[in-house]
């Protein structure tokens, strides 16, 4: 049986204040806005692997009802060169930081925070001197 080929990879965040969520990721991770409307926004990394982050109005007619509720049970991860840089930016932005950069047993240094829509975000980088 033939398989359908993936053309794009995107994660959509349902939000009430789309501009606040857009600005959060632009400032924290230097993402670029490639589409910007009143009900939907698309961001991509300014450098690195192609990934699209969509931000969609929670009350949009195309937002699945199951996604319109605040998130739970999952989290969004961004692996960056240096998590301490992201940590300083998050503090400067007044972001809700749940856990400062912490070295974990598997060789990653992880920062946990919430975006303005309530999405749990993990920003990580390898612990210096380890192979991850």
C-alpha cells in the first residue's frame, strides 16, 4: 500500500491572544513570522531545521473542539545551542518560568516555561562536556 508523503510539519497552539503568543516565540527563539492574519499565524525558525509553529484563534471555526481547551498532557520542545541565552531572554521578557535551567541525567540542560496561551515549553541544550 502506498504511503502519503509528509509535505509540512506543524504544531498549532490554540490561543486567545494570538499576538502575545507570536511575540513570545519571536522574542524568545528568534522565530520569523511567515503568515500573519487575525485568526492564524505561522512562525518558522530563522535558522535551522524547517518546522512551522501555528497559532490559531481558540474560537476559530476551524479549531477542533478538542484543541480549544487549554493544553494538557504534552509539551513543546525546542533544542537550542545554549539554553542559558534563552533563559536570560525569558527573564527579560517576564515569561512564566516553571523551572530554571537544570542539568538532567541524560545530558540535557532544560528550561521549563509557559507561553502566553498556557502551553508548556521545554527549551533545552546539551550540558557542556556531554554528548547528547
